C-alpha cells in the first residue's frame, strides 16, 4: 500500500515518450512545494486510474492530472494547472486560460501526435533513479483514493 497524503496530486504521463519523461523531470525540479507524485499510464496503477476514471487512451494518451476521484484534468488543462502551481513567474501562464479549451487542446493534440516523431520513444517506461523513486507510484493503489 502507498502512503499517499491527501494533498498530493498525481500526474499520469506517457512513460515511453521522451518528451513526457523530460517534462516529468522538469516538473520535479520546479515542484518545490512537493505537490505532485507521478505514474506512467502504461503501469498497472496507471491502467487502474484510467479505467476507473473512464478515460479511453485511444482518444487521450498523454497526460492526466488526478486531484481526486471527481476532480481530474486532461491535456492542456492539466498542463496549465501544473504550471500554475509552481508560483513565481509561472503565474504568467495564467493568460493561457483566456484561450478556449478546444483551441488549447488542438495545439496540445498536434504536439502530442508528433511527440514520438520529434522527441523519440523508449521501448519501456522510465525507471526513476533511487533519489526520485519516492516521487513515483509503484505499488498498490491507496484505498483513500476511491479507486
């Protein structure tokens, strides 16, 4: 069982995407308040989250920000929520909320569609080093998450 404090948010990401893996490492560096833990969509835990949230990975396969069983965000909304949590100059990204979600997600989808072509793909999910391992979900899903 994972000891996951209720105030943690979970970023589910494409663990085989080089862009996604590099982005996770950047988020870890910018997440000075330790708000986030991470989970690859391809992992057993990631698959459980996706199934219980009713998300079709054929339609949306790159990022989900899980805050609670009834509060999660995908695509550009997830990215903006993550960036806005960092504070400092990252608050400038709030201007992006003025762009309607359908337009933000079109841009997001274009990048997501090309991400393997532009940044490459691994044949397996990223394995965090021992120093980062505590930031990744790697055992049973905690019962307090409602999944």
